C-alpha cells in the first residue's frame, strides 16, 4: 500500500514538474509563466493549459508557426516584445479567444495579415510599436471592437485611413509618433478624426510630418486647415457631416495605468480592468483650436464672398448707369448734328432762291 501511495505521489510530482518548462519560472497560484531573457528560439512546450499570463520578451524568437499557443487556450496576456520575429503564421494565435493583451513590440514585422487577428477579437491592448509595418489590413477595425489601447509608434506608416479607426468605438489611447507621415490630402480624413477623438476624451501622442517639405516636423493636429486648401472641396462636406458627433457626451479621460500585481517585474502590461479611476469628475474638454479655426475660416470666407458680390453688383449698376448716360449723350450729339444740317440746308436753299431773280 505504501508503495502505491509513493508511486502516485511521484506521478503527480512528475506531472507538476513537467507542466512547467525548465527554461521558465511558473507560478501555480497566479498562473503566470515567466520565460524572459532565456535565449529561446521557439515557444516553450509543456505549458499548463490553465496559464493566464505568458512572458516571452527578450528572447530570440524568429517566427510563430500555426497554433503556437494551442496548449494555453485560457491565455489572457501574451508578451512577445524584444524578439526577432519576422514571420507570423495566419493561424499563429488561433484558439486564444480569451486573450486581452498582446505585445509584438520591438520585432521585425513588416506586414499584418487580417486573418492573424481574427481569432483574438477580445483584445483590449495591442502593442505593435518599433516594427517595420508600412500599412494596416483593411479589416483591422472589424476584429477589435473592445480595443482601448493601440500602439503603432515607430513604424513605417506614411498614411492611415480613418476607416481603420472609426469602428474602434472603445479606443481611448492611440500612439502614432515616430512614423514617416506624409501630410497631404490622404491624411485630411485622419486629421478630422483625430480632432473628434481628442474632443471626446481620447489621448494621442503626436503625428510629426516628414513630407512634404512645407509640413516638415509639424504636428498634423496643429496644421491649420488653410494649408489644405486644395483638399477642402472633398473634405468640408465630411467635416460638416460629422459636426453633430461633437455635441454628444464626452468620454472621461483615462487615468494613469499601472501594471498587474501578478506580472513579473519589468513587464509593461496592464491587464484589463486595472486602470486607475480619475480622482474628480472630468471637465468638459474645449474644442480643438484647429476646429475653431475651420469654423472661423468658413465664416470669414462667407463674409468675403458677400462683400465681393456687393462690389460686383455695384460695378454692374455703375456700368449700366455709365452706358445709359453715354447713350443719351450720343443721342444728343446726333440730334444737334441733325439740326445743324437742317439749318445749313435751309440757308443753301435761300441762297439759291436769291440767285434766280438776278439771272
């Protein structure tokens, strides 16, 4: 009997040990697996299926294959920052329906396939900073209805269509700095969306223009609309069509975020629901200066157009009056000339009559 008990105890101990890879540290109480800085080339296996947080930053991962995390379907936080990831299988995240926080920061990712993100629709925090991403998939917003924090800073984005952002109804923080933004007509929609986003309480770091030279090192949000005059024909209609959104209830600005007490030291992640509430009721945010400038520009343009119309009307009246006076003057000259001709003709007749008797 003692031998059976010993064998069962050994089996349970072996199973417990085997559920944590030797390269990692596992906390069975908080269900956190810490594999940071272990020089790993692949995602470790034999993980506990109840794992909630997995930290794999500062390793040598070069890619993620199909269903790389199939052993941990309950995963809520996944940190893959500071690796050398260049390849992401479209099914790499398949099965992670509970994932809330995902970091792929500081890798070598060039593009994102929309199929990669379909299986993680419950994300609230997505960090794609410090990569080489040049564009976002068109269906990005369709996959992230719960997203509150999106980090895209220090990539290779030159433009960003507002259609990627409009469907992110819960977005509170957007990081876009450090990209080579080309501030032309393609970004006027983004500029308008950013102003409405900030007006509703959203937080944006900066969007510094690199091109064209006229906009170099200027923040897109602070560039007056007058410099986009060539774009206004198509953009003013969008501006006025969305003014009613600015009259809605303002979203309260989010407070500072704190890392999870369960996360290992040095982790930058904030699990969902662990933000700090503001200490007092948020005040109404003033309208962005550029939006006020836009309305002022429209009003001034209307006034100038009215003055021009009045001047044109005055010029038309003056022209008509001048033409009438000139025509009257010409008629008088013709009348005088005609009268002078009649008088001269009568004199000639009289002279002829006087000559006839003498002959």
